[in-house]
C-alpha cells in the first residue's frame, strides 16, 4: 500500500485593518486551511483585545493564514491582501483608526520578505502618480491568538451592523474579482 504524501503547509501573517474582515476574506480562498485572528508586531506579551484597542502595545490586529502552497501561492495571498484593504493610509482602514489597524506583513522567512518587498515595489511603480504603499514589512516575532469570541466572527454574526455594512460588501467584491481563487462547494 502506497503512503499518502504529506502536503506542505506554510504560514503567512497579514494585518489589513479589522481582523474580522481579513479573516472572512481569507477563509474563502482555496488552499487556505485555517485562518486565526490575533495580535503581532508589538512588544507586550499576551495582549488582550482591550489593550490592543488602547493603541499602547504596538501590536496590530492580524490574521495567521495556514495554506497549502500547492493550491494557492504566497503571491496570490499578497494579491488578495492588497486588493482588500487600503495599503496607502497610515493607521487607518475606513472608520477603524489607530496603530492596531495598520497595514502590515509579518514574514516567516526571507523568501516571504523578498516576495512582499517585490510586490510592493511593483505596486508603487505601476502607478507613479498614485499614493505610495505604507504597508510595514517586518519579521514575525510572535503571534498571539485573539480571544475565542473573535474567531469566525463574521460567520457567527452576519447580521451585526459592522458585518452587514463593512464585511459583506467586501466579501461580495472578493467573490466577483477573485472567483478563480475561491474554494469550491464542500472544500
């Protein structure tokens, strides 16, 4: 009997504003095995949501994406990341304001760092008159999972006003723009 090949799994960490939004977006993508909201990029160990909201920990709201590179590339993840938030504003995504909402990529290895930096250079050079990308690219020091009530927030609260007015329209755009990257039924 032949052994089943073990699929390679990689991790990527992105912060693009409220992690309820980014979690909902990335959970839709084929090859994504799990998405965990959390905190990273700051100095305080094991921060709480309340501490993050205070803006004093240095952490951003982020998601940790576990994915199969045989099914979705890091470049595809970057494409969706940059297309689903405003990477040209400092410490702000729409009505969410503060350093916890900054645009940030926390890389796991030098290959991710190089690819993220290349991606940003290409975006900046593609529109010389446009606003420059302000996304931070930093090494991932530590990821702190968010409290349980933040996990699957959109799926559990689709009728909550923030979900209806901010997340639902974003998901609709992702479905239209990235249909080829979406999970199929039952995946």
